[in-house]
C-alpha cells in the first residue's frame, strides 16, 4: 500500500493513526500504541522524529517539553521491529535533516512533512531527493506556499506526492475546518489529497471522505486523561476502531461513481417498473394505436420507451386485455412475422 499515490477508489481510504508524541517519551507506551493501532484496523501508525536542538532555540519554553518527548534512533529501531511484528507500517513526521536521514536509514515507506515545515523548502528538497513518497501537510499555509512546496519536491525529481488539508488548531473547531479546500487542492495540483483531522469527533473526517479525501490522519492515544499536549483531542483505541469502521462504511457508500442497476434493484425493477400492455381486447391484425395500449406493472415486458415504435405495429395474434406485450405479439411496419419475433431477443432487458 502506497500512502502517497493513493489507492483505487474501490480499495478504500488509507487511515493513519497519528501517535505523534502521545507516547509521552516512553518506549513502552510507543510500542503499546503500535499494537493498539493494529488492533483498531489502521493502515499506518505515525510518530514524530526530531532532534530538539535542531528544531527549537534552547531558550524557548517549548524546548524542555519537546526534549522530554523526543525519540532517538534506539527507540525508533524498537518501533520498527514492533511494527514488523504487528504487520503495520510506521511513518514519522520529520522536522530536521538529521531526523530525515534517520527515517531513510530505517527504510520508512514514506516521508511525512508536517505543517510547520511546509515552507522549509531545503528540508522538502532533501526529503524529495530520497525518492520516497512524500506526504505534505498544509496547515498554516497559503495556496501559494503549498505550490512552492510541491514545486520544490518536483524540482528534486519526486512526483510521488500526497497533500493533506489541515487546520493547525488543537482542537480545530468544526466551523473553521474549511473542507472544501480538499477540492481546491485536488484541482490545483492533481495529486492525491487527504485530511489531517484535528477536530473532535468523526464528522469532519467523514465529510472529507465524501469530498474525495484518499488519506485520513487522526490523533490516537491510549487514554485521554494522560498528561501531554495532544491526548485530549485524540481518539482512544475503542474510539479509533469505531472511527475506522465509519470511514470504511463511508468509503463503501461512495462507490465507484458508475451509474448502473444493482443486483438488488433488478428484482425491484421487475416489480415496480412498467411494461406495455393491452388496454382492451385487441383483435389480430389491428393497428396498435396508443389508445389501445397502456403502461402497467410489472416491468417484465416491453419497456415504456418503446411505445412510439409499438404503436405503429399490427397485432400478430389476438391480445387479451391486460396482457403484457411481447415482441412476438405484433408485426412492425415493413417486417414479416418471423422478423418481428426476433425483436424478442434483440430488445431483451438487461
């Protein structure tokens, strides 16, 4: 499964369990998140890869918090092993070049560029140069900044790109989610588009799927009451399982877009559709004028759209009132009786 090229619509939406920093710096919690994400049915689990000193000025208040939540190479090796054991691929958002190099070393199947790095074109170019698929989150950015990021990746020779619409508020109010941006991104860039969901609940993600989102990313935690910046807006394992079920159902409901008669509709169509019938007793040789014909259920005979054609024919035999007409019951203008009978095969309902 390739998270950036998008699956065929029939295969469904890719769902990423965003563990982020909800491991609270504990490798045991990180491994438990992997296990629970797999059990919930997620396609991928994603963490955050960063080196505090490469990411934040040490004097900043967030430095200490980020330092306590950072995972190093040793921890990511254990996560990769656990993901292999559970058969769920892992991803990581990269915030600096050293973390990008680590993800390449660990053979991550794709590189995630978080919203805060969307204008970090040097990082995007280096990520693109790895040749791995890129997932670009677009929170806190303008369309022009997204365009610059996409061009940077393309100039580095990488067109395996997916874009995630995102509103970087925690939580993001539903009324500010602006989900029509998904269509804007689809039209502007012709790459698969998904949704990184920071809202509470399921509604925004379900609407995103209806708008064509091919990837859904949602925060995931072991418990909402744990200390940390993202637990409260995240889904618990039970909630995430229910969330995935709803996303899968929404994807199935969207279907393929091809307008056809379903197998179940065929029986209903036979009962509820209408056919050409004799309105009165019709003598052999009579011209089947419209006043001699009616349209009635069931829909197992000649469909109503053939009324203009049949109304020009002559009855090949006596037709009793309310009998469903068959193609062999009349002779079309200019055709012999045998030719008229062949219409039965040529005009059979699908």
